[in-house]
């Protein structure tokens, strides 16, 4: 078995890129070259996986047509998505590392029942590209008000959580608001995940706090590592635009063997960054987490369910 295909029996090193949207690009080729450089940097620092944030594609708006309306941004970004993915398709094999290429809007053919309301033909989709050539997709499941607004970005939701196994690592992706949903945590609890990826976009510190604090809670509930990263700044459109506040964190179960606090590594939240944005590289202690899950945890009850519990209204 070659090193490139050997399982990560003990650990996996992740790189989390808090992408700076304010850095302008000269086109998709420039974006692909930037991703290539960041992957090379992450690989040189020992990373096996680079994670980009939600709506990293908003950086493309720096070369969008002048005067593009906000309500047309999703359609324009979706029109670039196929070419963008093709431009980075070979990078995982070249660098021998996986890439979660953030999320980009994509067009799809909605399934609409007769007489129903029109279904928006766009999804917010994460793409995981693996060195073995696989391209795995995860759609956002729960949308923010702006993503549901017909006068705004006007998206549809996915209906599946996809579990991926790569080199012995079981992982899944929950996009931003999805990680705040306890029902999804309950769905994932019996599936024995090693790593949960959380690409995010939050315009305020309050949003960052919700997403990242819930990501930390998921590490406790699922007894797995959770890697969360968001965009910072605002796209260079030449017009006033709401910015974004975020950072990057690798969360683990709150156990003595993992340093007690559940925060293994982090870049603090910020409203902007220099150059491409900071890169957090950290090792996921897979062997330790798996041993804790097999009975070494202090109090973890396993994939506990509340089916036998009844909520009672008291007079």
C-alpha cells in the first residue's frame, strides 16, 4: 500500500482557509491559481485536506459584469460554477490532498408538484474533491432569510446528508446554519463520524458565535472533530457591500486527553484580513477520539435518543 492511499489510522491534518473576499480576482483562472497556491502552502505545512468557506464564490463578484443586481448574483455565480470546478478539478491529485472547495451556487432542475409554488432553481452546494478523482456534493439544508427571499438570493434546499469515507476517515459536511440544527445532530449521532466540516458565511459576530458555538457542541454530541471556517471581508465590487466576520476553529470533544476545553486550534473572528486570508493548519487526533468513543470518554452516553421521553405541560 502506497503512502498516498494508506488510511489515516492515527491522525489527519486539516487546513482551514478563512478566505478574504476583499482580495479582487481577474477571472476564474486567477481564482484557480489562488486555490492552487493555497493548497501548495497547506501541503507544505503537512495538510491532508484544505477546507474553504461557504460562498467563497462571492469573491468572483470582483470580476462580474458592472451593475450586476444583488438579486442576479446567485444566477451569475451559478453560471460560472461548472467552469470553476473544472479549473480546480485536477488540483487534489496534483497535491495529493483533498479539497472542500467551499460552497458555490449551482443550477438544478426543481421537482415541482402541480399547482405548487415555483421552486427556485438554485442550490447552495459544497464540493469535496478527493485525490482519487471523486467529486462529492452536499447541498445546504436550512436557509437563512436572505437565502429564501425572492427579492434576494432566492435558493432551494437539499434533502440529504452525505457520509463520505476517504482513506479510512468517515466525514460529513454541514453548511453554516445547518450545524445549528439539533435534529441533524441526532440524525448523524449513530453514524460514527470522525470529522464534520462546516463551511460558513456570517455577516456579524453574532452569526459567527452561533455557528461556531454550535459546531463546538456538535463535537461533544457526536464525539468527533469539527472543522469550521468562514469568509471575512466583503467582495470587491466597487460598491458598498455588507462585510463578513469569521475565523477558523478545530473543535474536539471536551475530554482530558484532548486538552479539556474542546478547542484544539483556532484563528479568532475578524472582519477582514490581509492578502488571501489566514490559514489554520491543525492535526486531528483520530486515534484518541476513536478510543474515547469506544468507551474511554468521561461521560459520553453514545448516540442517545429521547424517544422514550415525553414532554409534559404542567398546570
